[in-house]
């Protein structure tokens, strides 16, 4: 019975505290501290280019798929 009490009182809170600390570090690391208008604009431009490439790829894939089904 004593080992279960030790686990409940000591180990579980330490695991919970470690999880919370890890989540805070991850959230803090995801935020850009020096994001300015130029960086934001470049990021938006890269996303737009990626979306355009994705749309082009989908069209090519549809065409290839149609050709494979209908010889």
C-alpha cells in the first residue's frame, strides 16, 4: 500500500509538472519575437506560391489519373 501512496503523492505531480513545463517551452518557442512586416509579407508570399503549386499539381494529377483509367 505504501508504494501506491508514494506514487500518488510524489511521482504523479512530478510528471504533471514536467508536462506543463514542456508545453510552456514549446508554446514560447513557436512565437516569433522579431516578426516585422517584411517577414510577414515574405511568409504570405511563400504560402501563396505553395498554394499555387498545389493547385497546379492537383490539375496535373487529375489529368494523369484520367489518362490512366481511359487508355
